[in-house]
């Protein structure tokens, strides 16, 4: 009998990089197939199209979707249900599906079987002057970058890294200034961009993610497991929901 496996769909390259680095640290299950390098990742709409194709084919998959502005999994599940039905209609599938929250994840049932599990992604970040109105994978990156020992690992290509205390001070000042001028930073991706600029880290966000996770693991090999505990627990729950019991 073939070994059971589950594909994992994500929104973009940052999500893929995070999963790759968590896998390198030995954390997620080996039964989960993450997106390969070279596969275009173009957002949550594409992820939902991929899931619709899986549901129509009576297969199964796990999908990581940012909370964005949705307050909780229940609110996100309503968007997932509407989007999935729309995508099934586009591919002329008559497959009926049900979408419901189960614990911390969202389960898609069709053809009398669980076909998909959506994992909501995002966390809260404590940072003076930062008042987000959405949640996403970048929250985890921002949280890691605010840890002094992890921040120190961001040095690249011999370029000097702005000293931690100074970078944090300037980040707070910039966030406050933008807020005062009516252009508050409301998401972690923008906050990360500011921090990268202040720190002198010039590479892309996926490279930033890779460097952060590698750095965190080198500083403390238990840190990633703690920092990403909610995401890892949801991945385990998704696998348990989809894996055959017999």
C-alpha cells in the first residue's frame, strides 16, 4: 500500500520558505509535501483554485491561508466556503462541499470524506506604535526579528548591521511618525520592510525569512518549536483529520 502523503498549498514564497526551514529543523511531519522551488505561488486565490481541483478529484490537501482582516477561524471559514464553491463552479464540478471550523482549523468535507483542511495563519506581535488590522505569516517573522539574539544573525555579506537597541528605537520612532501623519503601519509585512531598511538588510522578504529562521535555530534549537507552536499544532491536527484511520 502506498505511503500516505498530503500536499500543502500556500499563498506565497515566504510561506514556503518558513515551511522549508521548519522542516530543516525537524519539526513538521515528513508526510506533508510542501511546494517545491520553481512552482509559482500567486496568492490565496490560487491556493483555493488548487484546493478546488483536489476536492473535485476526491483527493485531499492542506492549505495555509492568512487570517488577513478576518477576526477568527469562523469568519475566515465563510470566505473559504464562498471561494471554494465559486472555484468548483468554474471548473464545472458538481461536487457539493461543506466547510466547518474544527478546533483551530477549517475542514472541507465532500463526497462523504474530509478533502481539505485550511490552517489559518497569523499571530499577535507586541510592538510600540504598531496597531495591526490583519494577521499573516509575516507576524511570525516580525516576532522573531524583535528577539535580540535572532536579530543579530541578520548580518549579510559583511555589511554592518545596525545595533539592535538603535534599530528598535528608530523603528518605534518611524512607526509613531507615520501614525501621527495619518499613514499608520497596519500589517506585519510593512513593519518588516521598515525593520529591514533600518537594520540594513537588503535582501528579499523570503530571504529575510530564511535568514531569521536559520538564525533562530542556531541561537536556540528549541526556539522555532516554541515560536511556531500554534502553526505546528495546526499542521498536526490537519494531518490527523485527513489521514485514514484504518
